[in-house]
């Protein structure tokens, strides 16, 4: 067994998971402290005209994009084969659009995406547990019940899905597309496109006094963007390669290995599946990060005295949260990600499907908010 200076003779997979958990504890604490919430940012604009928190989200995307560019330019990580495959040549637009819309509407019903509900649960909001259960059940149904995903989605979506490989594009990221159209190298086009988009997003964020006037907006966007990059490096760098090698030589390879960053819908399904089948090899990198985010929220909430138990005011509210969670879970699987998975990790790879999914997600959230007269009754607005 190869020794690493971090923890001596520990198994590389255990070391990988420990680092992922520690990074995610920080992620959860930062998200809790700064009120990082894409849905909250959209609602703030619609009701208060304050764009600060949504610009924090776009700032985080810009930072994550710069981080991904650095990882690839320095040959530290190859993002062509991520989990999920953001840059795959199949441009599965029905999933990106329909999944994003369902996800956006669903998260308005349960007052947050997977990340936000895990943050809320860590702060004592037990309503989030019902939403997470709905998300997890939807993921289990689509991912673990044989034939369901194929029958419900792939059977009609795949005939509508163009394969860009037929046009000479091995991947769907903007760098590859521009490279094929212009004849320039893929690497240089990825750097150029990434710098332009990331620069535009960062400038957009800092142009607003509402963004600059709240330090937590800058802090949250910067740290969360960097942690998206950090997760890619942990899973796809030297330690990730050692862990992958160790998994390949196991009698029962570890589930969910590969280059990846934060995404929470599939890990919720993994959580329910592991609870029903408590075996080590079923524990995934994504599941460890998901639990770490919750732990970080618990830790900060207790340290700051903000831990408060909450429950539903009525059975109807419980039904709304569970229904919203199911829609989020279905949308997240169809669209291959969530506000973090596609919104931050996916866009940082410059995948066109990720940008389409984020636009659809935001559109769904706007529709969902406008359809609910009492949305602001329990919408948290930072001081």
C-alpha cells in the first residue's frame, strides 16, 4: 500500500473520504454563515429587488470556472471524464430543460435545493428532512429500480438527443465547439472561453453595490467557488488516482469513484440505498460530501446559537415539502445535477448542457415562486 504523508498507512479511499468530509464541513459552515442559496437570491430579486445573493451565486460560478481552468492548464486534473459526464458528446437537451424546470419548481415548494435543505436540517429545521426524503426516494426510483429511468425518460429523450461526435466534437464544452468551428486548439479555446465567461460573471457581480455592500456575499462566493475546484482536485488529483487504483484492485470496487465535485441529488439516493444495505463499498464520495455539509451546518449553528427545532404548521405544508422534494429529485436526475452539480461544477467545465440546465432551473424557480401567493411567509432573508 502506498503511503501518503497525510495519514500514513491509511487506505487511500479512506483518506480520500476523510479529506472530502473535512472540506464539506467547511462548505456547510460557509454556506450557513453567508446564507448561500440560489433560490433565496432569485426570491430576493423578485420581492425586494436585491440582487446581492444571486450575484454571489454567479460570482461563485466565475471563481469555480477559473479554478477548473487552472486545474486543466496545470495538468492536475482531466475534466473530460467527470462523474456525471458533463462534457459528454450527447447533448441531452430534453433532460437539461425539463429536468431544470422540474427542479426549479420543486425547490420553491420545499424552500430550497438539496444543499439548502441539508443546511436547514443541520440548523434544526426538521421540515427539510421530509424534503430530503422526497429527493432521495425519487433518486432511488430512477437510479436503482431497473428499467424505470429507461422507460420514463431515455425511451423518448434519446431519439431527440443529438450526438455531437457526429460533427467531430468529442465533447460538448464550449472550448471543443469553438475549436471545431475555428480549427484552433481545444486547450486554447477552453482557456479563452473560460476567461471571458468567468471574467464577465465576476464583473457582473462586483458592479452591484448590493453585492459589494454585504461582505458575506464576497466571502461565500469566493470560498464556495474554490471548494468546487478543491473537490475536483481531491477526487481527480494524485490522491484520487491512488484511491481509484485501490478500488480497481478490490474484489468489490468502491461505488461512485471518479473525478467529481459537489452534487447532491444522487447522493441522497445513495444515502437511502446505503441505509437499506449498510456495506462499505456502497458508500460514495458524493455521499460523504453530502453528510459533511450537514455536519458543517450543525457545527456552526450550535456555535452561534442559531440551532432551532422547527416542524410543519400543518399536514398540507408537509405534503408540499415532500412533493417539492420529489420534483427536485426527478429534475436533478433528468438534468444530471442540481444548483451545485450543474450550476457550479458543470458550468466550470464549460459544458453547454450545464448552462442550459441552469437557465431552465432559474426559469422554473421564477414560475414556482410566482405561483405561490404565500412564498415569502417562510422565505429567509439575510439581515
